[in-house]
C-alpha cells in the first residue's frame, strides 16, 4: 500500500511591491549576505539563459558523455563554440552584476556563488566569487591536464580555420542565429555540414584532441571540495540571496535547501517561478536589473533620478 504524497507547503500570500523591496532591504542591510546567481542575471548582457519563463529548457547543451565519446562530437562543439565565443567574449557586466559588486563594496555581501561561466561578476568588480561550474576563459586537456587560456586557443583556432567565419555567414546570413541562439556556455547552433569542415584543436603538450573548456558540462559533477566550500559559506551567512536561477539543477538548489534547513533566510529574485520558491522566505518575481536598482536606492547606495521605484516592478512574496 502506498502512502499519499506529502503536499507541497503553501506559499505565503503576496506582498505589495513596496513592502517586498523594504523587506529585502532590511534583510540585506544586516550584512553577511551570500549571493547565488544563475543565468538569468546575465540575460541583460545579451547572454540568454537555458530556460524559458515556464522553466522549460529552450536548448539542449552537449552532454559530457557525448563530448568525451568521440572526436566528431568535440569537433562539433569547438566549431560552434569558435563562432559563439566571438560574441560571448564581448559581453559586458550589466546593472545586476554592478549592483552585486556595489553591495559587496558596501560591506553587506560576503561572497558570490555563481552557476555562470561568463566571468561578468569579476568584470563588474566583485570579489570572493566561487564559480560553481568553472569559467570559459580557460581550457583544460583531459589527457594530460595542461591548462591554457581560451583567448590563446581562439587565436590558434582562427589560424587553423581560415575562412570559417565567412563560411558560416554564407550558410546563415545572421551568423547561424548567433544573436538568438548563443547559450550561457558560449555555444551556438550550427549544422553538421558546416562543423564537419572545422579543424579540431590539439593539445600543445601531449598532442591529444581532448581539449575541453574548463567548465562543468551537463552530466558532470561540481568538484566536491568546491561544494563543501560553498556549504561552509552558506552555513555562515545571515541570508542567501538567489539571483536569476531557476534552481532546476541540484548544483544550485542544494544550497537553498541547506540554508532553509538551517534556518537561514532565503530570498529569491527571478523573472519567474523557481524550484526553490517553497523554501524561500521572500520571493521577488521581477526583472533583475530594475529590481536591484530599486534595492540600491532603498539602501541609500544608488541615487539616480531615472531609477525605478518599487511600484514599477512586479514583486511577490
């Protein structure tokens, strides 16, 4: 005989936009905040996230098992990434990244745990950033472990594949939908008929074709020491502020569960509902840039006559 399913806890009644911002400002003003950020924080920088407003995955990234399974799979990845990197590497921090850095400079925020691999937190001036999934600025050889820079590899790829960008532009006038299909990992959409013409990079140390961006692919696990470091940061936090993450994967959601289990306040700011909403003390479903601007104004950290007010953003608890 099966037991009835335990019902999900009821979510608190919505607060007004102004009340929600005031409550969030009160939590942040205490200090000791740890931020957990996801792809939604970088969308204003022109890097789309993986999921739509309803949480459905818009694109399917290459899985780790597929990447290590064959040279052809790696060729497809690097061909697409070679084109995507040219736009991805030009992305600049947006209001959200700058707001996080400003909160940290004001002494209210201790550390940033990010699921993003774009380096935009650091570019905005944030420090003590733990990149859960690594960063796209480095490349590792899976055979010998040699680590090199992504810009250096890009130069090698350009030299080995002259005319490839023009080929792509000829096949797809918009650069194979780079503007609409670039992904949080810098990948894009390209047909196999194009990627088959790409010359695969090899390691300069051992000669293997097993170069991989130094990031955690889908199907891989975040290194245990890094997870334990993040648990320690969360355990010592006064509150956990989630920015732009659907928390659909456990790599981020586990920190929300840990905080809630330990009685640490969890605030979640996303454009739409997230997996962690039932554990959250405060939920803000609103545009991140606008809402973080309002938060800075409420805290007296940002004065701008053009800044939004709380009534301009839809916020719910």
